C-alpha cells in the first residue's frame, strides 16, 4: 500500500472550513468525480469531495457475490416504471451502481474503448429516427483523442502505450473458437484498464476473478486507490465519506454557492463553494438537480430546457450462456476476458442503426441463478445450474436510442432515509433497441453453436449498469443541460462530471470516456478559475 493510500485511510485529506467559499465541491468520487478531484488538486485547486458511501479498502472486498452487493451497491430507495423488465422483476433496483468511495469504478469490469467518430455524430449519421431524440455531440473525436491518450496512460489500458493484452481464460477461448468459425476478425482479450504488467505503483493482474466485487490486488484501475489518494497527497483535497447531498443552493444571481448534505450522524451540514461539480451517476445526478428546485429555478437546477432527467440510456444488453461437453470454469480469470468488435459498426442493412459489441461475462453461481431466468423453477432451470462448470457466457453491449420519455423523475410519494423524494427510472425500449438485441442474440447463439455448444440460453438484460444521458451535452441550450465542457448552460459555476453528460450512448463501455471528459473538464475549470471567469 502506497503512502498516499495510507493517508487516504487515515484522514481523508486536509480539512476545509464549512464557510470556505473558494473550494470546488465535487459530489461523488467515482470515475468522473474522483478523476476530476485529482486533476484539479494536481493543478493546485482546492477541492472537497462529498461521497455518500463509506470507505472500503482492498482488504475489505468480498468473494461472496451477494455479500459484496450488500457492501458496495446503492441500496437506498428507488423506483422503476415503464415496460422494461426491470420495472417488473427489480422494481427497487434499476441499476447496480455503487455507494462507496471510488463509486462504480470499484465494481466495473475494466473494458476501455474509445467512442467511434461516427457515434459522436449520431444525428448526422443515423438520420431522423422516429421516436428517438438523436443529437450530435458538441465534440469530435479529434478534440477528444489527446485526452483519450492521457486517460489510457493514467488507467494503464492494455494494448495501448506498449502494454500487452491480458491472457485469455477458458471463457475467452470458447468465444474465440466460435467467433473465428463465424468469420469474425476482431476478437481479442480487449483493451482493459487492468494492469497486464506492473504500472503506476500497482501490480499486474493475477487472474483471480471477482472483478465486479472489487480488485483485491489493485490491478484494476479504480479512483479508490489511484486518483483519490493522489489528490489527498497534494494537500489540496479533502474526502468526506457518508456525506449524502440533499440539495445545491444558489445566490440571488442564480450562481450556485453552497451544498447541503447529511453527515454520517445524520446532521445537516452546509459547505460553501466557488464551483460545484455533480458526479453522482446518471440516476442520482438528475435527482439532485431536480431536488434543488427553488423560486428562481422551479423546475430544478440547470433545467430551463426541461432536459434534466430526459434521454436516459443504459445500453442495449442481453446475455447468452451455453453449455459444453467439457469444463469451462468461466469464473476463473478476468470477468470480462474478451471481446468481439466486428458488429460495432453502422450498417443499416442489419435492420437497425448503430452497433454492438459481444463481451465475455461471468457470474458466480448465486448471481447466475438469480439472473438466468428470474423467477424460474423446475427441472429445466435446475439442469442449467447443474451444468454451471461447463458453461460459457457473453453479453451484448450496444447503442440504445435516447428518448425524451425515458427519464428520471422525482417520486413524490416515496422518500429516502432523509425524507427526500427518490428517483423514479422510466424506460421503454425503442424498436431499434429491440432489433439490435435480437440480432445480437442470434449471432451469439450461432457463435456458441459453432464452438460446439450442447445447449444455449438467452438471458434477458440484467438490471442496468451503463447508465447514461439525463443531463446531456448540447451545442444549443434548448437541446440539453450542459455544454461541451460539462458546464451547465444556465449556471456557469455548475458542472456535471459523469455519464449523465453523454449526448448519445455509443456502443462502447463508458468509463474511459467519463475519465477522458473529466481530464478535459479539469483543464477547462482551472483555466476559467485563473481567468476569474467563474
């Protein structure tokens, strides 16, 4: 354990006064918030990070899936609505996001892919699609590439900067065998923010598995033991844990100037701020903005466009598992051990716009039993479980369409532990999503049958994890919530720093882009502060 990590555990950093109004307050410590905090602190900017969760260190991580879920997941009240299956099967759990220091960067699998140039121009590329609110990003790949370079180097992404790919486990070998027989050309162990060689004071991956439950070795990049300790070590950052933010306040001119939060003892505290950056994920960020309504902003902060909460996306997903004559032991090694990229293209002849990836996935037996077919019982179900050690698995990760009515709203009749209205997550699939999922299911079934599968199981989407949109970037204020720097159109010293700012979802796992945008945003904020523009 590095000296910086020890310092993080010991004191969480320097202590800024509650009435210190020169600090940048960052709400959330995950990929966006944690990275932003470190980038600003390294530039000499004082930051206070408010994290709703507790500090769990690497030695705390569990190999028990349900135990880990109880330890790391956001278990506060929430509701779901709409026709997506989550509303029926998991009405209080629309997504597995984390409530812990490091946020969902503790839980994520590590896949790190750049958004493709055409995906940043979704409206121009896909055209006017009925029922979708497609919009071009106010950014291009040319603008993002220098920051992608920095993010990949920071995170230790394999197959970049001369770092080799990770070794393939049996789950990947089965995928590769089927993919090559289908004629796919782009199948490999992926670009992963998991050290294949020692890097940045962290060891290489030992192929232990349980990537979703937190990396005990620290080989997988997480702000918990990279960005946050480094930020604290500068003397310019303070981390406050179990700090549940209730609302953001503004002055008479409409500029945000304070954050109200409940501390670990349930006492309401008020931290003044020069700038506020919200990085609470795509469910809690819009909830906070909406809960921060006032006479001046009756519809919520940064919401003159009525776009806060809208255009919720969570990627088009679904899984396929297959059983084989011999053991696979898919749980051994990296959880997301390989990828097929051939379908991640725009080819309307397939019956949909946009594209998708196929990525290996592994669940332990407890989660496999829960998600294989929720509510199932009987001989067919138990037979599938009996074949667990001989099972391989993959999941579809595709671009879903933004829709105005897929949104986060406040449920005024359900309150959290502090009496605040909870988020209601409404989602309906777009026909394009359904067509893409069906194509992905068929290709995945064909892949496993080509590899010699005995039985193949279609598994419906898990409770969503790649939560995007809800405070999206736009060139015009009326089309979104923030500009290309994540700066609110309505309030110049308010920023959004997580996946909420995605204009469209693209087909790539989002964390690399969230980190990339945070690096870029920190540069912008520091420059604006130096010019005293904010």
